[in-house]
C-alpha cells in the first residue's frame, strides 16, 4: 500500500509541476506572440505521461540487458 501512495504522490507532484510550467510557458508565449494561442507549451501538461513512458522504457531496457548478460555468462560456463 505504501508503494501505491508513493507513486500517487509522485504523479501528483509531476502534474503540479507540469501545470506550473504550462502557465509560465503560456505567459511567455503570449508576450512573444502578442496574442493568446496554445502551442507547444501544452506538452508541459503531459509531464507525468512522459515520465511514466521514459521510466518504463528504461526499466524494461535494463531488465532485458540484465537477462542477456546472465544468459551470456551461463553460455560461457564449461559444459560437462
């Protein structure tokens, strides 16, 4: 249960950071453009999704790397 709460808090924090970054980027974009429009700054709202995808990808790659190394080591052992 503790891990579930930890993950929930982590994604809430990432969501708040994404919202703050979006607000800051939207203000900056408004100053630069001179009018309100939604552009690339909207991707800041997807920060939790990007974090999840990248962390899952890294975890999967490391798992496969460890599996391949253990298989390679066992293949080198002398056969009787």
